């Protein structure tokens, strides 16, 4: 199981700038949250819980909850608030606000073997508590005008990843310079090479 978790964690991305946006990235290039094992790897990798947190109680209902919240956050991030009362935006907003009411997992500081303080949870976290932490992050993101203005969608071909542009001058174009940026540079090089041969 440890090998599977390491492999899964490598495939997951945590570079969108906010945990709620990292959750949105789990749909690209395909559905990533396809098992409780992957979901648990995402929960740990995202920093929602410290390494070593017991998540053996996670079950398939957690996948439903995380995917539902992900879809609603996606509607809010990509939508516009003034689209009318019956629009899906308002339903998504109500769902995220409702989920955000749950108290997040309670952390505590404990000594490790070397005597240093490390973060641990007060007990195994429940699904509602974890979803509540993500929903609170989304509420914070969407209600902060500076953060909201920094939300960007990747300019890479067929890349729907949304990220927070905190770069100097707000000129970041891709979700990842190593992934989509590199793809764009290779494509540009090929176009130039093809033009020089003609």
C-alpha cells in the first residue's frame, strides 16, 4: 500500500496556490479521485492532514462528497455571481456555504522522537471536517478581491486547470511551467523548425 500511495501522490498536483484549486486539478487529464486510496493520498499531499494520519476509515462515500464539492467550487470559480437567482451559481454557492459550516479537523502540537513539536490531529478526521476545511478555503478565496483577481485558467492546449497567479507582474500563463509551459515551448520550437525547412 505504501508503494501505491507514493505512485499516486506523484501523479497528483498541488501547485494551484490554494487547496480548493488543487481539488479542481484532480479532474485533469482524467479523473484522479477514482478510489479511496487516491483520495487519501490527495488528502495527505494537500496538507489537509499531517503525514501518518489514520485515514483507514475513509470509504467510497468520501469520494462522492469530495467530487460534489469539487464540482460546486468549479462552478463558483469559473462562473459569475450576477447570472440570475435560478442559475447553478447560486445552488453551488449554497452548497459550499453549507459544507463550510463543518468544523475543520482539530490540530494539536505533540513532541516527536527528537523532542520537536509536530502537528497531529486530535483524532481521525471525518469526511465532513475535511470538506469543511476545503469549503472554507474556497469561501476565503472567492470573498477576497485580491485573491479572486489573481485566479487564472491555464493557457495550455486543452488544460482546464485553474490556479492563483502570485507571480511578479501577474504574468503567469500556465498552470505549470514544467508541464504546460514546456509543452508550449516544444510546440513553438517545432513550428519554427518546420518554417525554417520550408
